[in-house]
C-alpha cells in the first residue's frame, strides 16, 4: 500500500465549476499537508499548506484536512481554464522526518 | 528573485551511458533536494542536502547514482551507467531550511530519455 494515494484522473470540468481533489494517506505521523500545482513541462509550485487538521482558504482555493479519516481535499471554486494542470498532494511528518511524500497527481482540465 | 536553475533541460542517451545534471538553488537556501518524477507519478526524493552534508539518501540507487553539493551551493546528480527505467524528469528543489515546515521551490527539471 502506498503511503499517499491520489486518483490520477483525468478530471474534466466546464469553466466555472467547483473542483474537488482528494488524497488519502496511511502514515498517521504526517502533520504538514501541501498541495502543489504542476503545469506541463514545469516544476511543481506550492499552492497551499496546512498544519494538522482543519480548513484553510486562499482566494478560490480551500484546503481541508481530516486527520481522523486520513483524508485531505483541495477545492477550487469558479474554476478557470488557467487552472488546467496536474495537482499533487504532498505530506510530511515535519520535525524529525522531513521527507515529503507526494501523491501521483490528478490531471485537471477546465474547458472554456 | 531568481528561481532554481537546472541544466540541461533535455537529455537523450543510450543505456549504459553516463549523464550528469546540474542545479543552482535559490540564493541563501541551505537545503537542496533531488527528485525523480517518472511519467504519471509524483516526485520521489532521491537525496536531500543540508548545506553540503547529506540528510537523506535512503532512496538513491547508490550503485549507479551519485550526487554532490560542493561549497553548499550548486549540486550535480550523476547516473552511471544509465538504465531504461531511469527515463524520468529529474527535479531539483531548494528551501530555506529544514526546521518544521519550509516551502520547497522547484526548478523546471531535466527530462531524461534512456534508449
């Protein structure tokens, strides 16, 4: 079983839709939860990170962490064609275990 | 602020040949990472440096891969000899430190094709 599971998609939605991206994990030591966006032929760039459980909002993006269920989500409101990219979840145990484990990424296509 | 620089951007070699990748991190970033990203997968950490010391190389295939970070700045990753399964994008990233959480900044990657 992989430490981090993520549906690779692809996920295709019309412009303006609400997008939900999800990951599950098995390592209860993870404390830091990140979402990276990766455009084609580019390196990943950090979108958001959350420490422990709870929600975090940044503009059209909302990250949720449910540690009891070992489940994290990223919601994108009013999706735009420019949001078309691969979204990678990533997790780290933080202090004492700095290795970041990435999910496989979900390919998102937003159609105009 | 300049980002993480990597070269070359693309490389095609035949199996059993050797190849080297170069990375220049963001100025002032003490921690440098090399990741391997195989098509359809997320990045996998190969090696992590703190200044010029190795923090984690547990997933580096040491029989064929080597990496160094001289003077705690630039880094090179070498593969010798290359195998078909080494075809991937090699990403370099850097962060300010490694205490608690530090955002990693990624370079554009080097796309390696082994024929």
